[in-house]
C-alpha cells in the first residue's frame, strides 16, 4: 500500500503548483473574461511543454503518465487556469497517435505559442452546432463524426457566446471550414473514444482542485469573520457542510488515483470507473462551491470576491460534456450490461491501494483454522452482532494466538508485524465471522498495555489473549451521548480504592464480558476534558447491574448501572484526571471506515441479481436506465468509502500526520451505508421489505443495520467537527 506521491510525481505537483499560483492569478482570470482565455498563460504553458505532456515519443513528446498529467490538472483547477488545457492535452495526444503527417504538422504549429488546438467533446454532425471549449481561440478543432476523425480549421472566426464560466467556448458548426481526415473506421473511433475518457479524468482532476481551493477560501473566511460575537467557523451550520465537502473532495482525489490504478491493471470495472469519477467530481465541485459561497454570505455574490469565479466555473466545466448524470447511466451499462469501451493508456501508476503483501503465511494459518472450527450449520455467519459470538471459536483462536496476533507472545499474541496482523484479521471478514467481542477487547487491551499497571496487565492481558475473557466499552451515558468527556458517572477516592456511582448506555457485549472500560468524572470542578479518569472495572464487582436493551436491528445492547462499586486503584488506566489522554488512544482506533463498503457491495450485487430476473414493461429490469444509474452511484460510493478507509491505514503505515482521516472515513462510510442501503431497498421494492437470511432479505437487514452505524463509534456530528478543525483548520466548535 502506497498512497504517497513518488518523488518524480511530487516534483511535477510542486512545479505546477508554483507555476499556476504565479501565472494564473485572480487579476489574470478576471482580465481573461468574458471569453475566458489568457493568451500569455497559454504561451507560458507551451514554453514548458505542458500541453504536450501526453504526446507520444514518436511524435516528439515525452508521453508522461496520465497520473502526473492529472496532478498538473488539479493545480490548474485550483487556480482556474483560463486556457483549454485538458482539451489541448487530449487533442495533441490524438494527433500524435494518429501517425498522420498533417496531424503532426499541427503539433509543430502549436509549439509557436500562438496556435491553439482543441477537442470537440460531442460527436459531430453536419451543420449541427457544437459548443467547444477553447473553440473561440482555436486554430483547429479535432472532431469525430462516427466514422472519420478529422482536423477542421474554422473558415471564419467562431462565434463566442457569453457563457456561465468562460472557457473560451466557441459555437462551432462542423463542416464550415477546411477539413483534414487523419483516421477512419475503428481506429478513428478508438482514438476519439479513448481521448474522451482521458478528458473526463483530466477534467475531474481540475474540478477536484477547484473544489479544494474553494473550501480553503471558505475555511479561511470562516476563521476570521465574526457574527453574534464569535467566529462563524464555530457554527456547525457552517463547519459541518464544509467538512462533508472536504471529505467528498479528498475522496474524489483518491478516486482518480483508484481509477487510474484500475485502468493500468485492466480491472473489470475500470471502464465504469471513468464516468463514475467524472460524475463524482462534477457533483462534488457543485456542492463545494455552493457551500463555500454560502459561507461568504452576501459578499460571496459580489463580483469583487473570487469565490464567485469558482462557483461559475465549477458548473461550466462539469457540463461541457453534457448532463453529468448521464455518466451514471453509462457506468451502469458498463458495469451490469458489459457495454464495451476504449480505455486510455495511463502509463506508470505507482500509487498502490492494495494492502501490503506481507503476512500471507499467517493469513493462511488463520484461514485454515477457521475451516476447522467454523460450521455454517452451527455458527452464525450472517449477523454482525454480539449474539453471533461463539466462545468455542473464540477460545480456539486464542489458543492459536490468532485473536490479537500483534500482541506480544507473553500476552497470548504472536508478536506479528503490522502486515501479518492485517492479513490475518482480513480473513475474519472473508469467512463471515463477526467476532465483535474480539474488536472491543483488542481496543481495550491496547489501552491496558499502554496505561495499565503491571498488576492489571498480569491479571487480564493473557486471559484476553487466550480467548478466556472479553471486555466491553462503557463510554456513553444517558445525558451526554457521544460526548464522552461530559461523563457524569462519579468515581470518588476512598483510601486505596475508588467508589463508582452512575449509569452507562449501549454497553454492547457486557453480557459476555468480564471487564468494562469505564469513563468516570473524578474532579467535577475541573473543565470536563481535565476532570475524567478511566478504569477497567471487573463486571463481577458488587453493585453492578446489566440490563438488556433490544434494538430494531435484531441486536442486543445493554444499560449498565453502578451503585457504590468499589474498585481498587490498580484498575485505573492512566493518571488521575488524565482520562482524555487515555481515551485518545482508544478513540483513534475506533474511528475508521471499517468494511462497510463490503456490505454495500454485497447488497448491490443482490439487487443486481434480482433485477436480472425481474421484468419491467416487458423488459429485464436490469436494462432500466434509472436502475442502472442508481446501482452505479452505489458502486461509486463504495469505492470512495474504500479509498478513504485505505488512506487511514496508509497514513499510519507511512507515519504521516493524521488530519482526522479516521473520523472522515467513518463519517463517509456510515452515511454512505445509510443512503446506499436506503436506495437499494427502494430499488427492489416491494419484495425487499420481506425479512430473511439470504437474497433480498439481506438487503432489508442491511437497511436496518446501517441506521446505527453513524451513531456508535462516535456520531457523525462529533466526527464532522473533528474533520472541520483538523482538516480545514476551522476554530473549535465544541466546548
């Protein structure tokens, strides 16, 4: 797994970041309006060979990777570069690939810095006007009529309509100028189609760059603008939409990389990922600029503020090809009807989303053990709840040191490295065994190893490692929900002991556990973050009651009550009134996107299978455009969820700063799980309302299960605040 830029790519990114920051300033962008073309910027780009980045070597180019070209386009998008750069890059590549002498002559003409060659994005029809980005200033336009790929030189100056966002749009009528055919038949079609797919990715990169810059502008404004006596960035009505947007924009940037990797590996869904990536970037840009402009309030509407420049271009770039929603239908046809497409050649893609290859030996050992101890007829491999826990399975895994492989051997682990541990735990998902007590106990055991006394470590860790006991989380209280630092459960010092009184809610797995990690208030006079202390409390202590709470997800959780519970000081985790430090270690492990994308894909596959056997208006339901578009959207969201979760792991492996990537991944994964499961149960209605343990019954179950995911492990509202503060630099919105 490698999600950091290679050194060469980093140089490309840095070079173009500095170039566009210096050459595509606000003043230059405004001066280029209303046409939307900066001639000096074009000449400077030609001077550094930017439009020729994808030109094949045989045509005199260096044919840089599509990955590096997307990095360039992201920086161009950040600074609203007023040139038809994506169109020119693709047009010049097509000219170079054609091998046509006349085409190569046009490549040389562009090198003079005065000539622009652009690309018609729609298929040409005689006398049917096209709106061509860059057409207003083009010396030649590359177009395809369904059979012939041609260069057309406008005979007269092209009409330049006044448009939403400039882009040097030209109203061009094919057949009105000098036309030179450079390719025919299937070869021509392949060149043009691959070019359009490449254009989608380049434009998606520009839209993501635009989105991120608009959000940075909004965050900076919200961090200095005051209303009602405080910075507006502290208002969650401002910060939370911006947090959602930056999650989507970061997900879009990663989705571009994911798609490029898929193309380079010729993955089955690569062709569908291209239109999905373009749709995602288009949708994201529209939302980002809307919320960013709204942050500026009335000032954002004025021409003096730059945010309106971003607002207009976000939409004009996105709709240059047509309705972005049509890309969902196209992706659906490619995913589910096997519609063929022509993929661009990406060149090298060194970014790698695959988890490290190491650890397969331990993974195979885990897989082999599961084969021996799991019986589908006996064990629950469908439900993902504590009720599916089986102590025989748990103890067998513990005896083999496979419950917590990365724990030291003295605590029942294997001392395994990160790669082996990840590979081993991935097998749990593969075989369908939830093992939720393992997850909570792993987290608590991690805290005990870091903050527990030697006596406490000796008492619990080896028993945990062997699978003899489990532990539960005692965070939430009736009056404070996800705000764990507002805990009211009191712990009062009494000699060498502590006396605890209070109540916790949603202590899932407590009926199975031997211990509970308990957040208590030990100094009611101190600020809430400084007055808490954490304990690991044995659940067999006098004064503890566990009351079941059943949910509509067919799950049991618990309310736990503590009345005069006496606990020795050795059960304290960390310092007195230093619980915030202790909890930081625990909460960071809880917050990630997990594997919700796998559940979403499973549900989508079930609905797709159902649609293949269902008919609507006398035709297979799977051929319905609306159904295909909605299934494609689910596929896109699952991919974004996966890449955001992957970023959490990659950041940890690389030891890089964590800008709330875990909270971001959990917000997106859970909210997406909720929206996707809602859409999927709607798609297969009314049959999807029937409960069951297979087929559409799993969709109904997934719909109910999804509801809880944005609550446990930190509510989305709390996590959005963390993203706003750490990723966007907004002021703190919580007391």
